[in-house]
């Protein structure tokens, strides 16, 4: 039978826990199938909380004993935990439970990964370890003893005594249980150290399995850069004697910011030129920074309840984006972030899974680790910084750290800090946290007698549970260009607060060309009727890098939509303007490579849907293929020159400069691949001495139907490297023809190296199918059938990964009735599976609407 009827939890029902936790002592006696956990917790009544029963969370625990102040007591079993009768005074609760890490395939709580003990407690995994008030507003210092035969035994905080068969750890900083961590196993370290601004020396370690030592150096350097950057930019020093990172193969997320002991999915920390692409290096650098920055924005100041998740995640994503912009190219980073936002979060906002950045209810909190909370949450921080200004932003952050250090805070606390630091009223800005959906800005303009007027309307479509939307404050960055390309109005921030507003610019000699929403100053959809000639002008002359890229993107979108609708031939406006840009060697190669990128199949499907048209996935794929072919033929000479010019001849380095050169050269190779039958790609594959070049060539060969030999060679070369083989699985599906994608994915699920127990391998295979556009949405419905089959199989083992993978179906109502019927059948089949988890039940129910 299924889980008990899911219970909806509401923000409005929040009450503080009735007791404070003054100290926590834990002893772990490790055994793979029978670990004993002994807890000793000091509680005291909370005078700020209403009267309530004493309740502790607990799941899948085999109770051995419980005591209060040394006397045996018998708890009452209730849904989700236990209740006890306790004194109306401080008391000590002791318990002993037994858990089975080896059987914990959900990868929450304490589990085994290839013989190594590890934990994942966010959001509600600690309750699978012992009885505890598992909620983020209950914070306490933890002392931990680990007993076992493992060579390395780690936990949060600073190391204490250790000896044969035991290791003690103490974390002096109060933390919620979701930040608890334990790792034990056969590990080796890549050590280093960092001296803080105040002169404190911190021991640093990246712990990995034997054999992975050669893949740690980049991650360690990224950690040291992050520590220095946080001191210089935000004035935040690290506060423990040691900082440990551990690479774990089986992990549901990218990484986890546990205090002093960050646990990483191995794909997000292990790197070498031979096995990692430039994109891998940049992602690793950003994720290491993200988890380190959580030390202050998430750990020292945490969230009061899970409704405030965006408080720690949105702010920390914004901070890691700032870091990457400083380490690499700020314009390229901004463009990449917007591509991801539109591809993931806008899609979420436009479907049945739409929810506010701060939701007001949830059934399963794991289902709200979403692009809306993370990426849109970060956009809100960026807008706030734009509205108050650079200096005021940092004054407010200093006040935030001073006022709330050690607190479990709320969005109201966050906004109050900005109001106090700047004197601004941010009550309207709070609507961004409360209202779901992506605002649409409709723009028209007028020019007369030297006065230029921008007329702007904002409207947010209805979303599930929210039919009417109040106007939000929207910072709109605008610049004006003369017809000769000179900037006559530098970037100005227009603050839109009403449903309709007009903004006036005077003293102009001629009608300007507006550059609107510079640097993507707000997460909105801009609707402004612009000719392709004007877009080409902006692509050539706009001084804002983002809007230059956006002009090219809009030209590509217009071209593709016309091709999809009526088979139109690509126009010269787009081809000529883009050609001019990519030939200009004064421009950043990475920017030019991004300009050569085309809208995704999903983006085009959404645009057609927004125009009340039914997207045909096959027609979208064919239009993209046709445009790629036309560009290759038009740009052949330029592509040949670019490929030769931007070859990197010096030894590989994961720098922004080398990465930019390789990205443009590989974009050129991809074009030439369409003309030479894969000859250049084959040569690059044969000669490659780094994964960026080898994987780009392999992908091109697969796309050209010339990859059979290369696929076999790649596997033989890398069959012993689990992370590279993830790339091998994914590439074969992503670059397959639509009619072949599901069959290839099905064959790969039968490969000896496929396992659904490893989230990375499952995502590399079934996740690649879900992202394959016309492959997943092939008219046969085979992609839908295959994904549903595997989600039903995976759910009993790993509900969290299953529920997240269900989002592949979230756009089902945009397609034709036949595809809708096929998807709906699969959704109901998943929902009817026996013992379906609460995670997946909630997700499928929301998708069905």
C-alpha cells in the first residue's frame, strides 16, 4: 500500500519548538547493517513557544532504549516519531537506536556508498539517524564520537581525541540537525592550508578514494580562492580549525554544506584535464564556492523553517555567481545564467509545478529544491542589489551578519535589514517572494520633438492557486543608442511599480534605439515588437554585452519560428549579422561561441505554446538542423579560419582564456562536421589530449552518424573511470536522431555498467533521454514508456531522485492531444504503482493538476 495520506504543511501554521536544545552528544558504533546510535541531548523549556506535546522525529529507527534524567521511559509512537512526558524544567534525554546503513538506498540519513559510510541530512534526513527535533530552527552545538574499524572517521567541527577504533569531533557553533555530517571509510587526503585575514591557519583536506588523488588539485585551489574572495568581498572569515571536503560516488545532490565537512557528489569535485571538460572545471569551481559560502549564508545564519529555503539558497547562488563572474568572464557568466534560468525556471513558472520563491505550503520539502527557489531566488537578490545600489547592498549585508549571526532567520528578517540599512520601503518587493509566475513586460514607444517615451505594462499570468497578481516593483535597466550606434543615454534603472507606466527621456536629436532590460536586470519576459533590422543593429552596436547576445538570440528565434511555421528560408538579416560578430577577433571568443548557440528545443516549444500554437517536436528539431546546416555552408571559410586560429597549443589549463578559445574552436568544428562527413572531428578525436576536445569530437561524430567506432574506443579507454563513463552514456542519447533516442537509451539500461542505484548514472541515461527534446517526445511514445518504466522501478529505492526526474513530464499539456494522452497514461501508471513514495505521489499529482 502507498504511504499514509500526504499531509500538507503550511507556512501560516509555524510555531517554535517548545524546548531549546543546549547540547548534543552522539556516539556511532558503526556496522554496515546494524549501526548503533547513542544520543544524549540536553533540553530546556522554550519560554517563547506555546504549550505543546514533547515530540521527536524519527523514521526507520529500531529503538533499543530511552531515558530521561537517567530513568527508563517508554515513548508513545506517533506518526513520524515519538511523544514523551517530560519535566517542566531542563532535562537530559538519552536514547539508543539501531539503523541499517547498507539497506538505505534512498541516500538520506546514514548510508553506505561502495563500502564508505556517509550522510545526507538536508532536508529531513537526520530523523533517520536518531530521535531528534529535526527542524532547522532548533540549533545546538554537537559533540560526536565515531567508533569503528575505518581508517578515516570524520564529522563536523574540529577534531578531538582519536585512537585505535575511535575519533571524537566537536562543533562549537550551534547548528540545525540538517547540517550534521559523518563520513567513515578508506580515504586518502589531498591536504593544504589557508591563512585567514586575521592570521588564523586553517587545515584543508579533500578526501577521496585511493586512486582519485590526482583529481583533487583544482578543487583545492577553488576552495582557497573562495575563502580569499569571501574575505575580500563580504568580510567573512572561516571560523573553524579545519575544513574537510569528501567526494562520494552515490549522492542525490551536487554537494552539501555541512558545517566544516562538506560532502560532494564526486562529479562536482574530482577533476583532471584528461577526464573533465572545461564546463566541468567551471562547474566544480562554482559548486565548491557555493558550499563554502554557505558557511555564513546558511550555516552561521540558517533558515527558520523550510519555507525560507530561498533565504539561504538564493543568496548563496547569487554569491557564487558573483564569484564566478570575478574569476572568469562576467558577461559570459550572466548570459549562461539567464539561459539556464529560462530553460529551467521559466518552464517551471509556466506549468503545473509553478510556485512562489517562498512557497506557502508543501507536502514533501524535497520537491521544493527547485530552480524557482535557487535560480529565481538569486535573481531576487540581484534585483535588490540593483535597487539599493552597490554600497548600500554591502552595508545591508554587514548589518544582516551582525544582527542575525546564530539565528534561524526569515525573509521578513532579510528585508527588514535592507529597510533599516537604506530607509527604503520594500513591502512591494516582497511580492516577488510571495507570487508565482514570470511577469510579462509589454513595451511600446513614442518620439516627438526630442522627447522619447517608453510605455510599459506588466502582467503575470495565473498560476496554480494564484489567479490574480498584484504589480511588482521591477528594475528595468535601459540605455539609448543613436542611429549611428553611439550611446546617448547610458544605462539607467527605471523602477516600475504600477501595472502601467511611462518613462520620458528629453533633449534627444533623433529617435533612439532602446536597449531594454540590460544585463537582464529582472527575471521577466520582454515583449517588444522590434524589426530584424533593429535587432541586427543592436547585435552590432549595443554596448551592453547581454543585450548584444539577446539581439542575436531574438534574430535566431524569429528565423526558427518562421521556419517551423511555414518552412521559410533563413533570412540574411540573421546570417549576416551573426557572421559579422563571429569574424570579429576583438570580441571574446567565449561570447562569440555563445552567440553561435541556438535556442533549445524546449525554448522553441514554449514560445509556440505562448503564441497559442501546438508545438511539433519533430518540426522543431528539423528546423534547428536545417538552420545549423545553412549556417555551416554560409560560414565555412570563417569556421575553417576560427578553428585554426583558436587551437590551444600550450599545455592544458582550466583557465577562462583557454576555455574561451576551445569553446569557439569546437563551435567551428561542429559547423565543419556537417560539411566534411566527420573528417575533422575524427582527427580531433584521435589527437585529443584532454576531455574537452575528445568529448566535443565524439559528440560531433555521433551527430553525424559516424560515431560507432569512436563510441567503442571511448568506452575501452575510459571504462574504469565512472565519471567519464557517465559522459559516454549521456552523449549517445543526447546527440542521437529523435527516432533512435529511446531505443539507444533502452539498450544502455541493459549495459553492464548501468545501475539505477547510482543517481549520476541514472541521470546520465534516463535524464539524457528526458532532455533529448524530439527524442523524448517522439510520436511513438517510446520515450514516455521507457522513462515511466524506470521511475516505477527506482521509486522504492530512491524516492528523491525519482520525484525530481518526474519533472520531465511537466510540460505535457503544451503538446498535441495524442502526445498528451500518451503522457497522461504514463503519469497515471506511475501513480498506480504499489507503495509509491510520498515524494513521487506529490510530484505526479501536481503535474496532473
